[in-house]
């Protein structure tokens, strides 16, 4: 039989035998190596044991109300409930919410002694004082106990440890009944809201000490006369029907999955003889079957029993912590778990995910879960694992950096020597071919296991250097990749293909069509078509330089692991990158491997990463939630974050489904079959909603209504995963506010501030280690009620008013602007008119006077004139000059803006009247008000008023021949009144108006300044002229 055709087990046996035999004369260094290997193999081989459990503890600092746990239960929503002497705690895997008496929780007593969920999923609570309560969604409802216990009616005693033999104990049966018992007080059953009390008169056995429920939901009770009585068909067993107990000590009872009860007796810690845990079953002939026995070590007091759904039996003890029986029925103590190893276990519980929960006397709450990861240190200190390979005999072969190869089987490392030379080279890759030959690649070339040693393989020169990859295609050909070389061996013949680049081949994979894909370092990805084994072509659309690992998943999709560039998925002729920005824990991918369920696992620079290929296929970036990864690192049992491998063989899978990874100087094994993914759809929920710190009542059908001045909103949410709560990730969205989903990571609260009035809906979804996201069916409806000024119709009305106000303001502004423009034009017109008037006055008055003065001067300068005529002419010139000065004074007074005040107008008129009348020799009287307001008067108004007064005075002096002229100036009703009265000849007003223009001119002047003239006159009775000028009109005219 040739070496290629021998079965693998034959090769391995021959190889191990070859450690002691050799047909050739050994060289000295081979003898030394062989002797050292034999010594390691037969003398120094450490035995490695791993219990395979992860243990976590919670205590006071984690939110537990007390370190003493009395009972544990789980409700259908997934919450774990933990009873303590200082309150009841609800646990979601991360946070405890504590319920105590007197906090509006409905609990009458904080000292919890028993918890149970009935067949309808309701949680029932028993307390030290005998009280009973049941959980109703948001609070507890007290239920009156059948017998008042009154241990401490004031509820003042708060012991750190509740007495185990006091308080109410609760159980539920298969008929929906709730059982209540208190030692030395009685037993009762609640069904259909009615209590039935059991005593000796209705069949309760004498000396009843402990209630228990079996796997079928029937109720059993242990009596003081060493028997177990069962309640069935509405009655208790007779003494002859009861199952006998073997000892007088009070037993520990627990339901058995296969039927009946597990019974632990005796319990006495002082007894030197071994005890037993046995299963008692009621047979049709009423005899017990106790064939299932488990031996308990001497001096072990059993305080709690639990058989899991997988059939494993766990035992809580008084002084030896938590123990269990292994698959062979041997007693094991959970070692290396601190206080749990030595403390007292008070209760045991298995949740729906298969976790074991242990309550202790003073050491808090413990969770025991099957360990996914186990690490094994190499027997030689400082050895670095570079490669792993699983063979068909369930062995795992380990290649190291400087210590050769080890075979790991049944938790034991065996060193395997090789024809390495003077210095053991690093093992880049290990590979078992389809003919069960084991290959090793090193920097010195290829080796194959022969006669107990790895022997150098004669190969082309191109392979006598670093070879990082060994791969076998479906045709049975072996492929070897190294520095710029790719070689194929078929039927012991080598064929070498030279790559068009100088990079190192690091990975090879075969697709469904038989094409080979070749990953290199520094030169990207290549493809070798099946029918053209000489034509290596570059994959041009691969975006990176390094393709460190390759794998075709179950759907035929190519996955490429990069060096610091993430993971690539080849889809529709393009590569999609998945990196740390997508939640990947590392961008360096050393290996990719699938488990038996099709899930993919990555050995990376930051732990082991698991995911479902379907998640990559269905996820649409930017639309779907982020990818959820199962990340295993130091907290999950790895010795080091790095899973570095030198060549392609960086991960291996044995036939039992376990996955093996290098872990620096340790070998890590992942039992993915133990991984339990929480079924999240019904466990994602909103726990509480707060408005300004006040908790709001949450109901599925109601709408939370709050005023708009609420400043802060909080939504506390959770997802019930009691196994790996740290892997949960959340997204939330407040419909009506958030346009997109908000990624919250591991945070379990959402904050909003000052929501505007409107309707909102809070939604939450969670994703866990299963790789899928689930949205909560619960949606919180929220309505922020507006104030009156925030209502829509008020806002619309206010908007309309504001628009109207703005429109009116703009209109008024435009009108005012137009008015100002008109006034400016009028002002310019008045200024121009005033200039023309001044020019006219200067022409008429000053010009006429100057002309007359010039004429008189010419006359005075004529020769031969008598002196008296010259004197007369000079006197006339003097009079004309005075008149000219007076006219100029009037013009200057009219133009000077300082005179635009009523007081100065009145003063000027008074002076003018005195100056005008006095030279005439006519008596006159001037009457004025004592005070005039300093109101503004326009220059034009002053001018026309002065001209009107002058004309009235001239008329009186020239035509009436008066002896007395009386002038009165008053300010009345916002008008200035100037009255000029004489005692002259008078005239008929109507006749005078018809004969000349004098009165008409007077009327015209006063009309220009918006004033009026009133003339009263009779022939022979004098004349009165009243000039009225409205000062308000003058101001408005300005």
C-alpha cells in the first residue's frame, strides 16, 4: 500500500511508532530531537480540564436590593424576578428595578420569601408576613392570604437574612391553582378566586413540612413521618399510597423532567456517610422507582435542586457552593468561582435561554452559562500559534512559530517532531488532504508526516522557500502558494506557475465553476480559470492591495478578508466593503470559516466575529439597520484579542462542529452549538416614559397627553436577552420628529426636549447576536397639547392679523412716503413762491422807493433851484429812505425763521401798530392777552397776516377819518384773532364789495393762510375788522 493510499489512522499510528523506530541510521541531531520528543510524549504531557461554564455575579453595587436571594422566577415577557428580604427586583440582563412596600408598587411587605408564575404567566409573590400579591402589568395587587400569619404586623423588622422556615411558600399546579404554605401554619389552595384550606380533617398528612411540584404539575408534600404524599383528583394520598423516604431528615425536592421528583436526602452536614439524590416516580402499583441514583459526597448539605431541560442536574449546597452531575453522573463542584465555590446556595432557576441562576445566602445572584469559548495554553511557554488544522480523527494539529507541531486530542497536547534541521522553522500552514496525508509548509518549503515525523518533500526550487498556502481543489490536485509562485501537484508531479507580480500568495479558494481565486499580499486578487490553468488574471475591480483570506459561503458568494481594509463581499461583479464603520470589530481579517449551521466566523485582530451570511445579503446600507455582529473577545474567554495566523490555515472545524482558532500562545475553541440566540420579537419593549422626571402610565391603546410646556421627555426601553445583553444594539424613532431611525448603540434611553404640539409615536427596535433586528410591537402614542396661542386656528388667525398688520403698515408707510413726497414738493413750491414773493416785494416796495429816491435826487441836483425846493426834495428823499428801511425791515422779519413763533408775531404786530398809528395824531388803544403760547407760525402766514393788518389800518386812516382806533389781539380756540375797530364814518359793506377790490384782497390774503375776515360797518357808526388765523392749520400746513 502506498503512502498516498494508506488511511489516515494508519499513517498516524505508523508516525507515532516511528518515534521509537527508524530504518535509517539516525544522525546525532535527529537522535537528540527524537529523545526530547519521546520524553515530552511519555513523561511530560499536562492534562487540561475545562468546566465549560461562564459565571457572572450581581450584588448590591449592581442594583440588587440585598445580597441574600430567597427566590427567582421569570415572567413570559422575559423579565427575571429576584426576591430578597429588602425588596423585589426585576432584571432585564443589565438593570435592576426594585419594588418595595410603601412606594406605590402595591406590595404590602418588602421581605420576599417566594416567587412563582402560574399557568397563565402571572407572577405571584409570597412575603415573610404571609401576604400574597400578584403582578398586573404595572403594579402589584394584594391578595388576602387564607390564614393571617402576623409574624410582624408592623413590617418594621428588615433582617438581612429572612428565616428560611418562616413566611409564605407558593407553587402553581397543572390545573391553574396556586398553593400557599407556611410551616406550622397550614396549606391552602387558591382556585377560581376561592381559598381551600387543608388540614387533618380533609386529608392533609400530619407533620407536613415541604411542598413540591413534579414534572407533570402535580403537588407533593413531605410529611414528618418519612413519606411523600401527592395531591391528585382533589384528594391527598393515603399513607399506604404515599412514597416512602429513606431518612427522617427534611428532604430537598425538585421536579424531574422525565417524571416524578428528585429527592436529596440526607442533608446533614455532620453526617460522615455519603448521601444520595434519587428520582422517585409513582408507578401504577403505587410503588416507587428509585433506580436513578446520584451519590453526594459526605458532609454535604443539599439546599436546592434543579434539573435543566437538557437533563443536567444541578445541586446547591450549604457550604460547598454550586455543584452538578456531569454526563457520566459524577459529582462536580463549580471551581474557581470565588464566593460561589464556598457559599450557601438558597435557590436555583433555569430561564428560557437555558441559563442557570443561583441565589445565595449573602453573595448575591449568579448566572451560569455554557462557555462558548475555551482556551488551552500550549505546553511550551512562549510558543506562538501560527496555524491550526482539524483532522478526521477529531484531533487538532497546531503549528507554532518556533516550537514545531503539536497534536491536540482529548484535552492533551502531544509534540510531533520533524526533519526541520538545526533550527525549528515556523509552521506557516497545516493541511490534511483527501487521502489523509498531513502537510506542513514552512519557510524551508514543504513537509509531510511520515513514520512519526514531518519529512521534507522534494519539490521544485520555487517551493523550497516560504510556502504560506496549501489547498486541494475538487479534482484532488494540491496547490501551494508562496513568494510570487503558485504550484500544483497531481499524481506526485509538480507544475509551477509564475505569478506576474512579486507578492506572496496568502489564500486560495475554488468557486462553483472550478475557477481558483488567489489572494496575495500587496498585489490584490487573482483568478485562475478552470480550463486555462496557465493564465492567471488579475481581478481588476478588487479595490485593495491585500487579500489575506478567502471563502465561498453556502450560497457561492465570495468573501475576502483584507489587511486593515475590512471584509469584502463579491456581489454582481462588484465588491462591497464591510468595515469597522459598519460595526465590524476589526478591519484585519486573518481567517474566515463556517460552522455546521452555515453561520460565518472570522478570526480577526480584535477577537472572533460571528454573523449570518443572510444579513450581508439582505442588508441595504443607508436604509436597513446596521449589521449586528456576534463579537467574542476577552470577556467571552479569549486569552488575547488577536487571532493572528501566518498562512491560510488560521481556523479549523472538527467533525463535532467546534471551531478552532490561534490565539497568540493559546489554542481557542468555539463551540457554536452552545450559542443561544434570544428570540427578541416579543421581548423588545418600552419600560417607562418620563415627562420632566415624572413617570407616565404606559398602555397599548391609550394616548399620553401632555402640555406643550413639558421641557424634557425620556423613553427607557429594553430587550430581554439574559445571556448576552451586552451584544444588544438599539435604534429608535419618534414619528413626527425624527426623519430617520436613530442608532443608539447599547444605550437604553432616548431623550427629547420641548416637543412642539402635535401627535407622536415612539418606536424601538433591537438587534442582538443573532444578526437580525426586531421592532417592538409596542408603540407609545404621545400627544403634546398646545396652549391657546399654539392652536392651529389661533396661529392662522394671528398669522392673518400679522399679515394684515404688515400690509397695513406697508400701506401706511407708502402713503406716508407719498405724503412726505407731496409735502416736500409743496414745500419746494412754497419756497419758490416765497422767493417770488420776496422778489416781488423787493421789486414793488424797495424798487419803487429807490426809483422815487433816484428821481428826487436828480431833481435836487438840478442847477438854479431855489434852496427851499432843494430842502423839500432832500426831506422827501429822507422820508423815502425811512419807508424803504421799514419795508426792508418787514421783508427781513418775514424771512427770519426765528420769528416763526406766536409770541414774536404778536410783539411785531404791536410795535407795527404803535409805529403806524402814533404819527397820525389819532388816539389808539392796544389790548393784548397776558400770555401767548409759543406756537409755531409759518413765514407765509406771518407775511399775509401782517399785510392784512396793514391794509385794515390804512383803510381806517385814509377813508374813515377816525378819532380813535382800538386794536385787540387774543388767542382763542387755537386761533389768533386781531380786531381793528375805529369810530370813523363807516360804510355799507355790500356796496363797498361791489365797487372795488380792497375787501376782496383782504379776503384773499386770509384765505391763503386758511383764515377768515369779518367786517362790521354802518355809515356814520364806524367799522370793525376781525382777522382770524388758525394756528393749528398753520402747523398742519407746515
